[in-house]
């Protein structure tokens, strides 16, 4: 799979994922909060560490810069 997240996007996802994971471990929001924060934390950590976001791919969004050779091949 092709990376479609920029470095800053990935860093933000990992930081927010860690914060949500801490909230889940502290039982914030009761049982529902544990599950919601835990699942969101897991998703953000996985996408942040891999650099691939399924929702970005679905909508054609790409926050990482194109490689130099791709920019020159943009014109036919």
C-alpha cells in the first residue's frame, strides 16, 4: 500500500492516539468510553505508524508530498 499521510499528519495521529489510549486505560466515560477511546486510539496509532489511511484512500486525499519523479511525469 502507498503511504498517503504526511509526516506531520502521522505525528499528530500518534500523539492523539496515545492520549485516547490513556483516557481508555483510566476508564474515562465508563464502559462505553473505554471502548470508544480504545478503538479510536488503536485506529489512530495503526494509521499513524503505517502512514496509510483507508478513509484518505477512499476519498482520494493525499497529505504527503509527491516524489520528485512523479511530479515530472505529471504531464503526458
